[in-house]
């Protein structure tokens, strides 16, 4: 569920850990910057800095690097289908590793690619969640952190 800022998401995550201790509780937030090391190490440096660093919880911390929109780039066909006429795919960064695209570069590219579409310029809350839901998981898993999230979920179901 979308929870707002990283601080709000972390508070909701902590509540879920307490209220539903037997459930698979995962925290998934935008990293906002490039990531090196474990997710909890990165998150300690952000607005959710008071987070626990236990090994168990580290498996529950997940990052969209650098933002959710990076995962959208993994499925450009989905973006083109969603926006339709006027979508300018040439405005999108041409990189195999979407996690290396800086947040501002990604935001600017999505706005440029979508500004002439009937849906209008990309907007995270108006378009982002629908786009993410229709992104091909196999393509999104090319992102290291997305694959880590899917692997965690798959292990919990085994």
C-alpha cells in the first residue's frame, strides 16, 4: 500500500510488524539516490534514519532505485502503450541499468516523453501506480533491487 514519504512508510511498516507479526511485512521505498551496500545501510542515511539494522529486518527492507520510475523504464513498450499517441520514447535515457539514472534525469525524461500525450505529462500519483502495475515483471527484474524484492517474496511462498 502506498504510504507517503519514507518516514510515513517506515511508521506504517513498524505498525504492521507489531499488528501482524506472522505476515510477510516488507518496506518498499524510493532510494532517492544511488545505492551501495545493503538497503538498511542506505535507509539509515535517509529520512527513516531511526530504522532497525537487524539482519532479519534487512531482508524486509527494499528499495526502488533510484525511484519507482526507474522500474517503468524497464518496459518501454508498456509506457508507449499506456500513453499512446504523442509519446516520445526518444526522450528516455538509453541505459541498460536503470538504477544508474539519477532521479532528476529520470523525472525530466518522463515529463519530456509524455508532455504531448492525451494523458498529459507523467505524474507519479496519477500515472505511476497504474504503470507500475502493468509493467512486465520479467523486464522489471532486470533491475537488481526489483529482482531482490521478487526473490524475497518467492522465498516466502516456498
